[in-house]
C-alpha cells in the first residue's frame, strides 16, 4: 500500500491499495483502513475482490468467521458468492444485488462458491466494505438482508449511469436499511462523460474500479485501483478517459473513534477484547451445517 498527495484542488489524498493473496490465486486490494486514513464516513474497510478466474472444481472458500459492531456490504460486478450465517441465512449474491449483514452484538458467516458454480468454474469480481455502526447500534441483534438488482435505484444521464447501493445520492435513495448518513454508489461512465461530485455528504471518496478520470479545469486525474479521498465541501467535475467504473462512498463521520482488530470493530477496546475471548472459546453462534472456522489470528 502507498499513499500520495495530489495537486488537484479538493483532494485530500490518494490511496493505492496493497494486493493481498488469500490463496488459490484469489487476490484482494485493501484500500481501507490505512495508517493515513482509517475511515471515510462510516466506512472502515474497503476490499476489491478479484478479478479471479476459477477453473472447474475451484472456488472461493472463506470459512466461518465472526464480526461485531459493523455491517458488511457485499456487491459483485461478476460471478456469484453463497453466503451462510449464524442467524440462518443462506443466500446467493449475483452482480447488481446487495447483501447487507448487520453484525451488531455478534454474527458468524461463511462465503463460498456454490457446488453448482464450482462444477463449471467462472469469474469472481466485486467489492466488500464494512460500515461501522453508531454507538447506540453497536450491540443490536444481528440480522441479514438481501436486495435484488431491480430494487436498487438507478438513473442514467449524459453517458453516466448511477446505482445507489446504500444511502442516498443524486436524488436517489436506496431501500437498504442503514444506521447513519452515508452514500455507496456504483457509477459507470462512457468515454468522455462527465459526473459532478456534489457536497451532499461530509466525507466522500471514489474508488476507480476500471478506466480513469480527469478533473475538469485542473491538471491531473486518477487511475484504476486508486481510492481518492476528497476534502469536505469540495465540488469537482470528473470526466471519463475511456469507459470507466467508479464506486462512490462516504457519509457523516463517526463522532467517536473506532477500534479495529481482525473482523471486530467497536468504539470500546474492552469490547473487542471480549469478542476475541468469545471467539477463542467458541461462544459465538455457529453457522448451521458448517463445522470449519477461521481461528483468531495470533
């Protein structure tokens, strides 16, 4: 991972995420958290998954693991993942759909390639983010919600297509239940199309999934796999250089600091220590029909 500054007015910093190999050729690019920027709005974790190509018989196998104090948001661009969790959910997610899992006081889940997809092989490409819960919601009961692609609000104008995954932006409001002010959107731009980044939310960033953008009226731009964090109140116009895809994320910053260890997020360091002890002692609820688990890291 590396971080660079930018001469473009309105830009705070640019994060070039490190590539991590999770095994069997499956890689992620982790853009948040980094030492120079722990969060953007309520977002405390941002991973690009893949793009991975699985041969017949291969697939993703993320064994059961726990979370507290956050919501995970899974959004795919290609492929399919089968989600299972300790509240009994079994749900395949496909491109354009949204899996929102509220961990609250504690949940365990696995993410795998289904037997049907594993038999034929295929690609997997997507984003997983974690949204920190406000203090009053950190210990709510765990839950899971799935939203079909046709239920995610979309708009198209001037070569720009925007889908609001969670929160609100550009006059669109997602049906996904959230716990604080936020925006998470998928923006596709044709070559030369322009998109105005508005000051609707205090903190905002874009992640360039594919293509590149330049800034109208200024010299410079941003390339594939860069997370660009903007200064509050900045309004700039982005122009696509080639067909481009962006993720827009942000929202109201948390008033209290958030601590993170492995898959645990909390405003209380003591709560994280409790979660670590609970996982080691296997006091979390189990995922039905799953016997494997990921041990607590040393």
